[in-house]
C-alpha cells in the first residue's frame, strides 16, 4: 500500500479541523469588536446586535442543510433556488391559504426524499440532479410569485423577532442549531450511518444497513433545512422573491468547508458550519466598521476563505505532498 | 453430516456469461476450521459472499443448522444467525472512531452509554487476540496503521453482543506482519473446537496448514479436492490447485550468485548518511530485495526513490518506473482499455506527428499479450474485465515497455495466483539478464531467493543487508525482530 | 456494425436525439424553423466554448469543477472592452488582454489549489469572489460597449444562416476532441482524473497538466467573455452568471463523467444546442418564464437519466 503518498499529517494537524472555523470567524469578528464594541456589550445595544446578526440565521440553516448533503458526499446546487422558492410560497400562498402552503412545503420535502432515492437507485450524481432541480425550483418560484413582493404570515416574522433576555436572539438560535446539528451528526445512529455512508457505502451496506434509507433521510433533511431557511428569511425580510436567496448555494458550501467539512463526505462539523456561516454573513459589517467600500464585499469573502483554509492547511503542509 | 452448521448444496453462481461457481457442495461442522485454497478466480470469495448473504446464488442453496435458507436471505439475516466475515477489502469507515464503527456493525450497541459499551467490547477482544495492539476506542480509524485496522476488523467480528457461529477470514493476514499473523493463528487454534466454526482463505498455504482441520481446494468454480489438515503438505495442495509446484528454477536463486560488481550503479547513495542507517545501492541488471516485517519502511523507500528529484540521499542514473502491489488503488486506470493502460508510459513511441497512432498502440500491446499471456477477449476491453493476476501482468507490460533502467516493485505479487507469479518471476529474470535493474519489496520469503542482494528493514531503516545466497528465512527473521 | 444498443450506449448521443426531437417540434409549430435553429446555435456557441473549458477541468478528477467561470467571463470581457474603448484598431490588444486575463485567473485558481491545498471548488469560488470585486472596482459594473468590428464578427452568418462563430466553435471542439483522445496531454488528464496516484506513479507531471488545464479553462472563459459581450452589446458584471450551472450541465448532458477521467467534446455541442432550442421552442409556444425554467430543469435531469451517468460524484 502506498501509504506515504498521502499528505502526512503531524500531531497538530488533528486540531486544524476545528481551527479553520475559529480562524474564519475571528478574522471577521475581531475587527468588528475592536471598531464597534457595542456588538458584544450587554443589553443596551441589544436591538442593534439583533439587527446585525439576524440575517445570518437563514444562511446558518441553509449551510446546515448543505452540511447534511456533504456528509454523505453529495452536494445540493439548488439551495438558493429552494430557499427563494420557499419565501415565495410563504409570501404568495401561505398568507392566503395555509393548508395549500403547508401542502406545497410538504411536497418539496417529498421531492427531496425522492432525489435521495433517485441518486441511490440510479447512481446519478447529486450535483447534476440538483442543477436540474435548481431550474425547476426557480421556475416554480417565478410562477407563483413573478415579482418581488408578497405578504409574509405574521407568525414567521414574529418568531424571528422574539426577544429573549440577555443574549441576542440570533445567537440563541445559532447556538441551538449548532447543538442540534452536532447531536444529529455525532450522537444519533442516523448521524453515524450518514457519515459512514459518506466514507464507505459498501461497508455500511454489507453490515446490513440500508443505504437508500440513509440517503432518503439525508435529502429529506436537506429539504427541511432549506425550508426552514426560506421561512426564516421570509420572516426577517418580509419579502417573497424568486431571487431573494441569491448566492446562498455557494455561501452554504463555503460555510461547510470553512466549518472543517470536506467534499469527499464523512467529514463534517455542525458547530464549525455555524461559525463559517456567521463569518460569511458578518463580512458586510466588517467592511462597514473598517470603512471599506462595500464593492469589496465579495472579494473579502474570498480572502477570508483563502486565509482560513491557508491557516487550516498550514500544519498539513508540514508533511511531504507528492502531487496535487 | 447431520450436525453440520453449514451445509452447502449444489450452489452455482454466474455473473453475466462467466460462471464463478458451478455446483459446489460443502459442509462445515461446528467448531471446525476449514481451510479454503485455490487460485485467484477459483470461486472462494464468491462462495463466501453467497454464504454471507452479499449476493444470492444463481442455483442451489444451503442449510444453516439444518434449516434451509430461502430467497430473503441477506447480510442482515446472516449476521443475526451469527455469520460474519473479514474480507480482503477492509470494511471499516475510516472517518468514524473505533467505537462508532462498532455501532455501525453491531446495532445492538444503542441507547445511553453505547459508546462506552462498544469500546469496552472491542478492547476486550483486541487485548485477547493481539496483545499490545495500541488501539484506543475513541481514535478515528484513519489514524490507525494498516495492520491495526486489520486487527480491528478481525476483532470486530468477535466483539458483538450476539453469538458468533461462523467466521469467514478472507486473506486476513495480508496487512498483518509475521508477529500479528502468529497471534491470529494461535487465537484461532485456541477458539476452534468450541461452537465457532472458521473458514480460513489464504494464498499463504503455510498459514492454512497451521490452523485448518480440513482443507478444501477450489479450482475454476468447483471443489477439486479435500484433505485433512493434519498430514497435508504444501506440495499436495499446490498439486490439487492444478499448477506446477512453485520450485522456481535457480537462475538467480540460492547458490547461484552472480557477480555484478563491475556493472555501473543505477541507484547510488549520495554523500554521507546522516543517521548512519544503511542505504540501498543498485547495479545494472541487479535484483535487490527489500525484506522485513510489513510496513517497516520498504514502500516509503520505494516512493522516495521514485520521487528522486526531491530525494537528497541518492544519485539516480536514469528513468525509474514503479509497479504497485495494490492495483486498484495505485495502478489501474479503471475507465480505460487494456491498450490504454499499457501505453501510458510510451507515448513518444506510439506517436506520429505528435498524434497517438491507434494501430501502433495496439501492436505494442498485442506483443505483450502474446509474450506474457494476458488473458483477454480483446485488448480494447476495459482493464477491469481482467482477473487480478492479468491486471498485474498489464502493469508489468506497461513498465517493461518503457525505457526505465530500474523498476521499483511494491510487493507486486500480492493476491496474485501461482501461475501469474511464475510468469512474473520469469519476466524479472529475463529483463535483469538484459540489464534492467529491479528493487523488489516482497512480503513473501520465497521470493527473496530471486534476489541478488537483500536488505532487511526494521522501523523504517535498513538494519541488515546480505547477498541473496545468504538470505535464509532464519537470517532475515533474526534481523527483523 | 454498431447496433442500436451500442449506439445508445454512447452517452453523448442522447443530447443529439433530444436536440433533433426539439427541432422536429419547432419545425412543426413554426414557419421559419431554420431561423430559430440559427438563433439557437449562435447562443449555443458560448455554451460550447465555456463547456469545453469546464470539461477539461472536470476531466482531471473528482471534485474538480471551475466555479470561477461566470466572473472570469465578466472580467475578461470588461478588461478587453475597456482597452478596446470602442475602437476597431485596438481589437487585437483587447482580445489578447481578455484571453490573458482569463488565463491569469485560471492560473490563480491552480495556485490556490496547489499551494493552499484548497479543494478545487472552494478555490475557484474564492477566486471568483475576488475577481468579482475587482470587476466592480475597476469597471464600475457599467455596460462597456463593444467595437463595431467585433459586433460584426459575432453576428456574421455564413450563407445567411450559419453563424461564423459557431463554425469556429465547432472547429475548436474538433481540435479539442483530437487533443483529448490522441495527444499526450489529453491522455494524461484522463489518467489523472481516473486515478491520480497511479498517474503520478506513471511519471505523469500531475502538477503541470493540472495547471495547464485550469489555465485553459480560464482562457476558454476569456474568449467566451469577449465574444459574448460583443454579441449582447456590451460587457456587464452579471453577464456570465447563468454559465456557472449551465457550463456543468452541458458537460454532463454531453456524456462526460462528472467524476472525471471520461470526457466527450462531441456531446457538448449537442447538449448546448439542445438547451437553446428548448428555450426557443418554449418561447415560440408562448410559455411563461416560469414554465420555461421548469421544462429546462426536467430536460437536464431527463438527459442525464437516459444517458445513465453512473459514476458517483465525489
């Protein structure tokens, strides 16, 4: 076995997986806190903190969905289209006919479960199926809500504007989501099986588990997280728009990778993903407090990804890498 | 035998047009250790896959504890009836911890505290079979050595809450070194005779002879013979497997030393070694063997030699090529035809006006097919349509067709049948006669007799070197430990 | 003799069958079906060029996808057109700058993959974000007008029907098909895509060929940017956006494996034409935009389903 061909990993390398998300968040957070300490000071600036952080929640949810897909080595390239579609369902349907709206959302879940089954049975690559689905979701969104607008049910916006004491609500939500995600992936049998499928499907099947069940469940959960992202985004923005979640697909992929996940499957971190999503979201505020033109918003996101992965990969490079 | 645990009745299995098993019948008694030997493609693994419920037979069936098993029989049922297998290909999930892997394979570890219970269960078994294994329950499997993974794989089968009735071991020692292999064989010998039956499949006939009560020989999907374990001999088994005995002619063998000291060096140590450890040198036409326990730095040296531009320790005179032992991982291009797999090193030779000439490619490949007998319906068939041994022949053809002065071989006969091995030995002999040099890492003592010089490895360093004629099994083992 | 079965086993064939079927429907419902075809293949030209670049990257193995193509297109076009400044005399410099800019982004992508050890999708995503900011800052997101020479060139039709750029794209596809199947470079990137370790052990200079591949992808995107901006009357910031997913879609619909090591240029031509024929057909039928999207998605999935891409994406 040509073991030495693989990048050798030193003792420190084991910790780099948790290093990447921390670095990515600190890079963004430290300048913000330094220039605008109100963001961490206690309750006096509560509303401001909530405002600044709230829009991270839909990204966190979408990223957790993407994380689930990536845990089994798949990817969802229709995330932004799905999230946008859900805002349209919320705006155009839910406000008029709750039953129909819920039915539509359930339909999305069923389609996602089917995608999981399809990918398993036909051995089709998820990347290309979800590219196809991205057109379908956008088509549906345009059909039910051709132009931005809509009327989001009050319950969604009310839920997103709860005010728990002491800690800003978005932080509470994010912490809960990170905990839930961690529990799901690392403490439940499902999470272990999903990560197992991401690493070695054959052995999961040979040990008597049904890989199709795992894939169906994973994709149904991807859909569920996408729906939650859409509902929260609609609640926060009070808008329904077929393009509202633009860039969510790539942002969510970046958040998972910044969180220490890998495309190859089997390697994910829920807390890291939440950190990564926050880092991506806070870039706008970073530019504001540093008085940098927002023209740089995309570029700074790029640089943060570069920097975090550079630091994360630093220790791996200690070994010999023969080819890339 | 009325009290047999397993009674296989006329099982056949075909994959498309190829018949992997035809009308195989077999019984396994409780507590028995059955040795199963035969060439690659003789049907051993297929038979065991059927028994473990991985795929159903095309015809025939089998009884377990006297009860016939029908069409719904699958891995899950096999597992619940106490049938488990350790296959050549490891089944662990590398990204999961040892305890999590236990949970995947033994779903009874659930509810509060499963992590601890699963960890304790696997540790107990590991301590019993492989004392001094050094595995911890919360370690990720990817951080274990190959040997440790194999140990874990074996221990996992014993460490279930449910009863184990039959354990199939398919080449269990391929990643284990000599010491651990002995531990395993000792453990099997201790456990057999109880309720657990074993099926031991291996190309290492000595291991089979060391533990089996009864040895079944398979050939071309049928059982070609059966002998009692006690009193069976290597030669008899090889005869039943249907090949000539592997007493290789002694052109390079013991007692036939060649004097190559006047030949130019192809691989030469450069400068002074910092650590004082021994280093390899290789002369034109020489065959150098790397010995020692598995995983003690032999492959690393081969890779370091191959990546010679970044290697400060050696002067390399001329191009090198590399023949891996793990074909699937390191050798094959799985979507390509046999032809494309052969010609990748020699594009300059099959091009006209910078464009690859298909007919030239085919003629180069055809030449090799004829000279080393690559058994393929057509050379444009996919490489994976070949058996393992023939895939290995393709890798040899690829490297020997090139103009490399030295060929580095990383245990090239791993999992290869005796017939192919003979061809490989012949090729090495012929090519070294023509001035090609070889560095040959092998896990089989037998093969060292083809070498002019043998270097023994321990803990990543060369601890001894000796001329091939002096390289006795005893001398090598003495240096390895 | 190829039987029907072996023909259908050729994965690229399905995109051609799809295109033929859609054209048949167009011919049935529209009086000037050839004008529709002509318009479709003009647009398809850009898919073909971008698709070839994306395909080269995908060929080099699992996970290799160039997500920077959209912003490379916009950057190269903006850079080229800014230099040209609507003067025909400056066209050679502008085109060269656009191509060089695309190649430079490709090189940057590779350097990130090589030295920061980033997964290719993340590397190309990060560089894409940076390039987008550069485009915003240097070109202010304005629509930069093409010179008349380029506009004439991209809209010239041989014999009144066949766009010249389409013929050039076909020529490029033919050359790339030969390079991929019969030149050492093509064989090597296939080898890398199928088994990178085995390729390295065969002495293939993995780094060099991967670098060339990423640069080529950038170059194809750069060329596309210049041509597309000339065709659509100007370079804009978001002109390339639709090419991110579509460039992957045409490659896979054309029968290349998303897992790498198995590519097909012929199929890209078929699937590119198919995608635009569908859009035009639905336009002729007067379908709403929403339905057009849905139908496109269904066709993409359908073609993949029929051609039976079997490798898992990793």
